[in-house]
C-alpha cells in the first residue's frame, strides 16, 4: 500500500465540527470534550417521529450536544446554500464524521485539515451501512475500526489508523457494537491528536483480493433459511441480535405466523428430523437443522414482547407437527 506523509512540525489550533446521529457517535464526541478539544458545532439528522404517539424525537448526538452547550445544525439537505453558509460561519478547520450520511464534496472539502470518518470495520473490508452485523453474520473472528479521510466514494478514502478487536464465538451484534463504540472513541481521539500535531501518515486502501461488502440490511436479509448449516444459522442470529433480529415463519398446526429469534445455543448432533422441525418439552424448545439442533433461548412471538423461551413455554401449545419454515 502506498503511504502518504502529511507531517509538519507546527501544532495546530483545532476548531472541530462533529457529525453523527446515533448512540454509536456519542462516545467519540464525549472523548473529545473530555480532552478539551474545541467542538464548535454538531451536525445531526432532523428530529423524527417515533413511538406510538409519533412524537418528534431528538437524536442521541443532539441530546448530548445540547447538554454540553454545543451549537446544533439539523439540515434536511446537505447541499442547500443556507446550510453550507451556516457551516462556513462556524469556521471549523476539521470535521469528524461518525455514523452519518454521505457528504457532498462542498461539505467534506470545506475544512483546512480535512474531514475524516470513523468506520466500524477494518477497511477495505465491509464498506457500507452495516459492518458490525455482517462481520458476525460471515463468521469473522476479528474486526475493528478505521479512520480515513473522506473522498468522493463511500468508505474508500486514505486510511489514517486502524484498531483491531477479537470477535468472541458467542458475541452478538449488540455486544460488538458497544465494544467498537469505545474502541472507535479512542481511535477518534488518536486521529485528532495526529492531525493536531501534524503527524498524520495515511495509507491508500487496497482494491486487491476479495472485498466483502456491508450493504444495508432489509427484512428479507433477516429471514432464516433452515436448510443452511448450523453454524451459518447461528452466526446469522447473533449477527442480527438484538436489532433488527433474525426471523422465521412459524407453522403451528393450522396457524401460520412469524417470530424473531434473539439467542440460541448450538448442539452438534446426528438426527433424522427434517430441517425446521421443533422439538419441545416443558423447559426447552429446539429446532432441527442439517447438522444438529439450535436450542432457543430468547424469542419474540408476533405481537408479543421479547421473552425467554422458558417463560413462553408455560403458555405455548405446540402442535405435533410444529415447525419453522
């Protein structure tokens, strides 16, 4: 990989604009404030209706910014002249982006010291919207975070630094999210320090070899195919837990419905049951797959709350031919 040196000798006075929306972005902003960096503004998504009452809900990053008296901008159009002028008025010389949307060139080229993004994968692998989920779904044993300077394409810019982390054999997407959130906050801080001290050395991303994408997850993506091997189904479930959650059709006698599966245990074992068949007792419920069983631990029946299977079995009448399909 080609190295690009950007080192100088003079320390810079930074004025930072921070862009992000969900909880994942909050840790990095918090870390910058704790280390006394001057954050002159936060850019986040507009408030959106949520919940049964459809009341407007502020993003996690907006709530944190307001508590810390940071100016917040919520543009609907990042190319709008009014927003561009307001962003210029903040006189930022560095922009930090975490879990936000794609920026137009007029925005990411604006600050003197560039705009860098934190991505929750070891680039160039898992470019896209859902890197945490896909790393687990694909059975990876290692992942991490990458900071890179934004360019015209998605997640392709010159890399600044990477931090790695092991993925446990039982780790869920939710657990990995929280681990990478803190790892990412540390990476943001280290990157900002390099930019402040003029010691950045970037690496161009390689386009060689097999590059695994992390495209956006849709409902169809989450459906379980019970013909898959046990390990693939297991990784699929934990890679989508707790959100958006793997799901399956559930045929119980004459009733056909759906349910979500959040947690299972593997049981490698030879058997003669067809794939998807349910085997239940008073205390446990398991589903037959090609090379064993998956013991269901936490599920959510349609229209119900997420519950432990041991609790659900008290009120669930399981037909003799019950199956997932």
